[in-house]
C-alpha cells in the first residue's frame, strides 16, 4: 500500500496537484490502527489508505480538507473512547494524527 501511496505523492508533486498526508503519530489505548498508519487525501475528497475508518476517520478527513485549502499542518487528537450518536467509537483509545499538505 505505501509504495502506491508514495508513488501518487511523487506524481502529484510533479503535476503540481495538492495532496494531504494523514499520519497516525501516536496512539494510546485500543485503536483501529497504530502509529505510522497513512491516509492520502485528494482535493475531490477521495483517498487511499486508512487510519481506521468510522467517525474517527471522518473527523480526520474534515481537518485534512482544511489543510488542503490553507496548507497549514495540523496535529489533531481523535478520541475513540466515548460513543457519540451510534456505536462506531467503540475502540476505547486515542490517536494523534498529523496532517500535512505534501504537494501543490
């Protein structure tokens, strides 16, 4: 997976197209993915890779779209310890995710 992801980053850089890389920097407790997990987002909202799915990944997607627009890197915390509306935050852990625009 990461070979294709990094190839896409290289191609986007050469074409001057924007991409945002989300990297799980640190985890505490039970999380769907561990440190080093990657997700690469495109301007149209599609992505490759995963940092775990569910509403936690949706939170990261939203912040990544902000980074896509303004180019500012972000470190965000995704808290998977408390269910919100539904049962999709059942892991019980916390992830710190670093977002950076890697091209464009």
